[in-house]
C-alpha cells in the first residue's frame, strides 16, 4: 500500500515516517437515527433495465450517505407512481417520513422521459415533481441525478452521487504483478482502466473540472509526475527530477500543481505552473515536507512535516510562506485535506499504534476518530464535505471504504481481486 511504498523511498530520510469488475458495497455500521424513506420501484415499460433497478440504486446511494434508511420493498403497502396515487395516511403507518417515486417512458428515438417526485409524508405534500429527458444509456446517470435531488432537498447539502472516483489496484496477470489506475462511479460501478503499468502508481488527483488526473508513476523505476486527459488517454510528463517526485495536487483553479520534490536535497513543497512549467519553492526546512493539499480558496497549502520531530499537519500561505502548525494531539497526523467550507480537516491519525481516519474541527482543534478499521491511509473528501473515502485493509488485502464525517455510517467497497488503494474523490459535475 501507499504508506509502505513511500516508506521505502523515504526510509533513508526519516526513520519511522509512515509509510474490470466493479467494486461491491458492504455497509458495516449505520447512523443511529437515519430518516426512514420509501423509494418506490419506478413504473417502466422499456427493455434492458427495470424500475426495481432504478429504486435500488437510489436507495443504495441514500443509505450510504448515512442519513437515510430506505424501507424494504416487501414492507411497502402500495406502489404509487404519481402524486394522485399517494395515500399519505397509509404511508404514515409504514413509518416512512418521505417517499420517492416516478415513471420512465420510452421515446421513439431510443431515449426516454422520466418524471419523478419527492413527497413529505407527515406534511402531506409534494416537495418537488420534475421531468427530465435522457438517452438510451443514461438510466444509471438518472438514478444518481434523482439521488442528488432528493439528498439536497432533504439535507441542504449538494449530493455527490453523480461524481466519480479514481483509485489504484495492484493485480496479478500472467504470473506478474501489475498496477492499474481506475475510474468509476462513486459507488464503484462502471469501472474503467485509465492506465496500466509494471511499476507503482501513486497519489492520483483530479483536476477541478474533472477532465484530467495527475499521478506519480515509477516508469523506468524512477518516480515522475504525469497528467493524463481522461477522455483521450493523452499523457504528459511534468517532472522527472533526481530524487522524490511525489504527491501532485491540482490547485482550485486547475492552473497549478503542488508537489513534493527533493531535487534540491531535501523533500520540500513546490508549486508548478502547468502551462509554463515554472516551479516555485514554497517550504524551506530541514524536516521532511510532503503530502500537500490546497485550501478551497487556493491561498494556502496544508502539508505533512517532520519539522517538529514527528509527522504533523501544517499550513503555509503560498504568497508569504507564513507557516502554522495545525495538529497537536498525538505523535502522528498526516495526509490532511480541508473541507470546502474550511471547518474540518480530514487526515490519518495514529492512536495506540493504529492508523485511523479522523477529522479535526478547525476552530476548536478537537480530533474525532471516525473509523473502526486500522491501517487506514489516503483519505479523500467528497466535494460536499460530508463523506470521506480512504484505503484500509480487509484481511490481507487492500480495500476502499467510506465514512460520514460524523462517523455515523461506514461502508466497505471491497474488490473481487487485487489490492486496492489510493482513492481520490472527483469534483461535482457542472450544473
């Protein structure tokens, strides 16, 4: 996994500085009081898909958010598809507080028209009723779109069910070990290979517009930072300096990359202007500075440093170089990412020798451990700041998992093969 790979590279610098099928979903723990919601199988007269599948995708999305408890289909008293068919009294008896339903109607051009609604059972009213047009291959996209609409209407936060993730999986093919970089829906569906290599791939990151990814590849057994366009597969090598070339992170405007380089002798944080390839050194300290991530406004970079003796999180202002320490609890805090609203930092925290995913309240400094797994690494925040995806272990294999920022729900996304690691959660789709 990533910690071991980085550790092998950094061992001489700092002793003890830690180191084509879809994913499946396994919910390990849910919120104590999730909101009961009924997602009715959609009315559907087409082929190749079913209303049950639509409801299952929507239900799964809402359940994994940690805030909703979908009612089992066998406990539904009826299957309404329009506002006129909803009998609020009956649904109150079922315990549901909200109801989602709709219809899918095929069109002559192979596409479809979808009408869907969200009803407040206790309030006895429809919160919204919408119609949308879709192509013949967009039904899963529609399910994610509906999930986002429901989630935002009921929580006030934008949904992330239309977003995608990238991750790395180590596999064995024809007797040799290979590494693949994948992209998939946020629920692990529709997995596609972006790159295959005989050498390690590390630290993938999305561009803010979701069209490119940056990562470290050890081609030729030397680390280099690359940018790849997702749609075309076109790749560009940005760095191949002597020593470390690691941890690329796109700036919020997509014009720059923060990275860790040791080309001047010590691992430091640099920023590269992607268009001109001009580098600017941001940190200058005898300790190891690595794992940069940007604040939402692009003015500062959070990074991991050993300058205090043990790995801790720091923040440096890009323009002035002014630096402050962010974490103080415990002797190991690394791989930090700040939420878009600047209220939370997600990171890896070691307690009693075990690496957990944790969050720190920026205002109070309070640290909350979110996971019951161990050997956690590479946390990545959902773009709405409500979920964290990370890599961990299930037995001897690496798997991905997600946890809500309040720790209310934990979900494993195990793969049927290989060792999965290095997740990165993609940006929102443009509305």
